[in-house]
């Protein structure tokens, strides 16, 4: 599954899409259209969705800030 932006006329829509193979063909199926990008960005809904989905991943570290250019460092201390 992945997210994509679909353009339709003057608007862009955020969609969740599923891929699967049937023989040699790859079939895509739209699972959900979440809404217009401009509306989602105005309300901060994209960040809310990402924050909510990150709770279900054990391998993803999520850093949310109000800035567009974020720099971070990490140090590993001790044995793994």
C-alpha cells in the first residue's frame, strides 16, 4: 500500500492505493480517497493521519515539528 496524489482538473486528491500482481500485470486499486490536498493541509489532517498511523509501526520513528527543514542526530550507546 502507498499514498499518492491524483490530479483532477485544478485540484489534487490524496489517495491510499493497493498494488497486487495478477500474472505479469500489476493491478492498482484505490482503497480510499482522503480528500483534497489543499483542504487537508489547511486543517493539518495529513500530520494527524501520519501521527496516528505511526503508532502501529515498531520500526518507524516519527519526528513532527512545526518547521519544514528538520535536522536530527542520534547516538547509539552501549551494546545492541
